[in-house]
C-alpha cells in the first residue's frame, strides 16, 4: 500500500482571510497552538502562509505576547533574526493584515502525493507542515511531520502481509515460495531461498520501499549466482 498525504493529513484546518487584522492573526496562532496558518481568498484558494516568524517582524507582537510569557519556537526566532536586514522584514514590519504579513507563495503539496514526497518537501523548505491543496489551489488540509511519522507505526502484521502479497506474489515475476518473512518493530528479516542472486537483491530493495519498513535484514540464500 502506497501511503499518500490524503491518508494521514488533517482536514480540520484553521485559516485566515487576507484582510484579517494583525492582532487577530496573532490571537489565532496562540489560541489554536499552531505556528502558522494558511491565508485564503474568498473562494478558499491558498494565497500564502502567515507564521510566527512573519509576526515577529512587528515589535508590537513581541512586546505584547512576550510580556504574557509567550515565546515562539527557536526556529521562528532564528528566521526572524536572519531576515531583519532583508527587504521583506521592512515590508512585514509595516504590515497590518494577513496579506501584508504573509509569505507567498505557500509551500504546498497535493493530497495524492506520497508521504515520502511530502517529507522531502518539508526537508527542502525547512518547514514542519505543508498546506494540502487541490489542483485549483483550494485548501484541503494540512499535513505535519507528526502525521508522516504515522506511516512508520503500522502494525508488523500489516507490513508482513503487504510484503507477501504485493511484493513477493504480485510484483516479482519469480519463484518466491521459499521466502520467509519476519517483522518486528518495523524491521523486516527475509530468510529462506530464491533461485538467483539478482532476484534476492530485487526482493530486498522492493521490501525496503514498503511504507512502515524501518530496515531490512537480508538472510536469503540463492541457488545460482548470476551477478558475475
């Protein structure tokens, strides 16, 4: 089973309109315990994202909320410091609405994307969550790092069944009846035998691609070494 963003994303998303006042945006972040919210137009299309780092450009936010004991995450504070000399800092410091404060375009992902692709996009852009949008840019949900971790907590029995049915019996056009599968805490051990050494390598590689597999231990034997 190929886990997609749709399988793990949250569809209950807090968003703000472009004309939402600065203080209302700040209150929304704090009330819902999130570090960023998508900014949408009248048709619910995503036009950007406003985050703690964006709000930190305004001295008013720091004075008001730091005084109340609120302290943004280190990542947000560092982004704020790095951006202080840039042109965007001056523009956002003068902004009074979500549209003036937001970062655009937003880092998005389609619901049909694989969990692996979403994780890579998060890493590339240095973000903890992605806005999920339809083909026309309409807001569908949010997927976070925590959501993607769910892929790796699949029951071992589900992983073993997928390896047997989808990898060994359906995808590999070769004799696999001699292969035994054991899965413990996501670690797969393949033992037994296959006809050719090249087939063993293929089986191990495809097993490693199954969602939820943490590692593959290869204990397979082969009858013929065809790799020479």
